């Protein structure tokens, strides 16, 4: 009976009902999209940092850590023995990658140009370089260069570059190598500042002799799995060689990412909450317009509890009419953008952080449930506020209004 009356009353003032439901609908869509965007961006910050900067666990010498911002190539971990095989056999390890990063001096128009070089295993690297090639092919010789850096240097496929860098012995060495591939990682700072050398060329340039400054170890992407792998690695590493998780290397920034996601989520829920509050006004107007009807229903024997339930149900239905389609629409938009991506383009140009400018929003199931809960429960609670006015009036008083 109560639900039947509530459904009937929804369509007594269609415009008001539609406007109220639309407010909740737009609030739910906005919150879903905003949180999907924030979630995707924050998660990309961590995953890209792991992929480009640290691995789940990074193995270096203890001295390297104190000088790491200078990319020292004289603080080396000996990999000429069976260390890599030992690491690969550690429980939980899904991949191992030798990595060397170093400063390079190039010359354009008689002026020095400073870039960063990365020595990589062509077929075993977290960059997935073979998938990032836009021109040329990868082989075990030559240079692979970011597309923006190629444009900056006015170089094309097949051109030679003379590169010079400090060696592991403290001297200076140079190589003249052809550009074999143009790379586009979609990380602007990498595409315009980095060039890549196959590991054998990097070893020849830097005179590494079978040693590398860094070893990246990969595992399942979770704090628990990463920490477990790090603890096992500590048991096999020699003195002077240390392992650090990505959480340790990111430091306070990692804590900020987790905190920021929580804060943004509650801010967005607050926005949705405010959108739902419009129902208070809608139900208040409905009650005052129908006071004579309320008086008649009280005179016919309807209890205050029944009338309170009827108006509360009416508000809940308006919330459901807007909230449920809003959450579904928001999820569909997020799902679509998670496939095609959101091109941030030049907005990321000034960001000196390994973030791809193609952003893929996503949202977790329990986040959608929380949004749906707010979009349907808050209108119900909001409708209770004006519904309490019913108790103030006796049937005779209501009939005179």
C-alpha cells in the first residue's frame, strides 16, 4: 500500500521528480568518472614508477643508494657468476632485469645536449620496447631513440650519433652508432630525454665487464608479495649488496598516493551527498502542497508512521531513479575509457615523472557499491527530514491549510 501510493505520487509533479532524479543521476555519473580518473592516475604513478624506475625490488650496492641521483656507473653488482640464476629461483620472483642508467653528452649545432641513456636487454625489459617501436627494428647493435628526442636533435632513422659517457673506470669513452629504431613510450619525459642501448653496447661504452649498477626484480604487484620477495633476496645477497622495495624507494610519496586516493574518494562522495540533498527541498514542497490530502488520510485512519513511510519511500524512489542509472552510466563510461584511454597530450609535458599521457581510468567494484549506496540511501535519509513535519499536524489542522 505505502509503496503503491509512493509510486503514484512520483508522477503527480513529473518535472520536479525528473529534476530531482536528474540531480542524483548527474552526481553519480560525475563521482564515478572523477574517481575512475583519480584512481587510474594514482595507480599509474605507482605502476610506472615500478616499471621504469625501481622494479618491485631493486638490487644495488649500498654505496649506489647514496649517489643514485647521479646515476653512478662505478658502483656495480657482479653478475658474471650465478647471481641472476639464484634470483630467478627465489619464490615469488616473476622476472629479473639487468639495468644500467647513465648520463650521455651529445652535440647539436656545436652545442652540448645532455640526455640519459638506458642499457636494456632487448628481449627482456619492462619497457616492452618491441611494442613501442614506431620506426625501424630492434637488434643487438645501434641506438634506439625516443621520438621527441629524435625531433629535438633533428635526427632520423639510420643517422649516426656520437655519444660520450664516463666509464666505470672513471675515464671517458665514446661510440658512434646508427639509430636503428624510433621509440614512443608515451611517457613524455622518456621520449624526449632518453635513448636506449642494447646491453652489449652499453657494456662496451661504459666498460662494465659483466657487472651492472642495478638489477630490477619483479613480483606480483602487491605490498605483501613484494616484501616477501625482498626478505628472501636478503638471504642470498652478499655483504655490500642490498635490496629495496619500491615502497622504500618511493618513500613518503608512496604514502601520499594511498592517502590521496582515500581523501579524493570521500570528497567525491561528499559532492554526491550534496546532489542528493536536493530531495529534501523536493519532499518539503510535496508535503506542504499536499497538507489537505495528508489531513484527509489521517482522518481516514492512516497512521503517522504510514504517512512518514510513504513520503520516505517517495524520496527513496527518486534517489533510485537517478542513482542506479547514474552508477551504471558512470561505470560504462569508465569501462569505455579504460579500453581506449584518455589522451592527456601536452598537459603532461611539464611532468617530470614516468607517467604515460594516455590515462586509463578504472574503478573497483566496492567503490561502485559505495557510490550506489550513497546515491540510493542518502535520498532516503534526506526524505525523512521533511517527512517528520507530518507529525506536527492534527487532521483538522491539516484540512484547514
